[in-house]
C-alpha cells in the first residue's frame, strides 16, 4: 500500500502554464500520474503542449473534473495564499505546495484554513510526494533514474530536505528494501503536514514496516514526534538521521540553510532532537549509509 498518493490520485496543477508548473506536470504524466487539469487565471480555454486543459479558476476546473483529489501549487510566492485558499475552500483533500519563499504569516493562514477544512497541506517548499510505481506529485523523482532511485517496498520516508528524499531513497533501494511512500515536507519555519502528521498516516498503513526521517536543526517537529513515540501512540520503528550537529558550536539564533533551521536557546538543536528521539526508541543513523544497516536489523 501507500499513503497520500496512489493509482487513484487525480491532479490539478495551479500554475501549470509557468515554467516549473509545466515541467512538473510533464514529469508527473511521464510517471503515470493522472493530471487532469491546470489553472492559470487569464489563460482559461487554452491547452498545454501535453494536452491538459487550462482553466481560470479551481471552481471552473472542478466543474468539468469533479474527480480531482489533489492539487499541486506551483505559482509565484505572492500568489500562493490565494491559490491554496481556492483549493482548500473547494475541499480538495490533498494539496502540495512546491513554491519556496512563501511569507510565514501567509503560511500560518493556509495551515489554519486547511486544518479547519480537514485538508492535508504539504509544504510549502515541498519537493513532492511519490508512491513508488504508483504516482508522484511535484518535482520529486525528476531524474531519468526515477525508477531506480524510488522502488516499491515497505519503508516510509519523510524528509525536510528535497535533495535528501532522493539520496535516502536511493540508498534504501540499493539495499533491496524500497519505499512505500516518500514525502518531502519542506524545511520552512512553518509547514503544513509535519513529521508527526505523516508518521500517523504511516502508522495506519499495514504495508509500511518502518519509517525513515531526515531532520535538521531548527524547529521542534522532530521532538514532537519523539513525544508521541514515548507516549505510545506511534509504535512502528523510526530510523532518524538529523543533520547539522556541527551547529552546536555556532552562536544561538544562527540561520542555517532552510528557513526553519534556526538554533535558539537549545531548542531545536541537533543534540536535543537526537536525544529526544533516542529516548523515545528511535534508531539514530549518523550517516545516510547507516540507514539500511539499521533497517535490516529490525526487518
């Protein structure tokens, strides 16, 4: 099985006529994902080079394609809130935001709206979601080696880093394990679905036997997952790789890479994340190559 996306996923791309939107749509189609429609205000009535009809609004698109159950947002940062609001209010159950540099206040508004409507919001700055051999959303797996890097299996993967979604999946595939679903949740200060939200979905998936997370300094999402594991609400084995241990030597409030990677007064540090996860029973990998070694010990 898989979570979030599968053979029944039917996608609408907001921003499909832009460079990134059109490329993502083309790659999704090539992988076998059902991309039914696109939305770009002012360009309704057009058809993309790949034969996808373009509409002026989500409402217009859903009038013709009511079976749409996923929206990919690939619009400039200043338009993300409006685009997300459209899809949330239309009750599209899954929304993935590829766009980066979305203002934090607007992200907070989107998260609140999505929670109120019961919509799963992934991102912003999400590289996407892929269920190996079934469907993919976003730019994840854009390499021609996509079928070698992402292979069907029983390991769930969640990563703050877009690049590490592929690297960890490659290592898992080369170890003969494969993945059920891989999710790039984004590394911004605020994100929609976080580690705990996604792990809860994997917890319910019978075919996912273990979960790998790639975390980094900043925020407390990893520590929130650890708290749930310690409370017993998460029972599946978690293997964690936390990047940024070198940051312990840097001044507090130093920003590292992603917008969410801020070291502040000990909270969100690599050491505190590792300690809390280890205490909760997670297996800690010090390098990506250690991940399949740890997985083989439990499978």
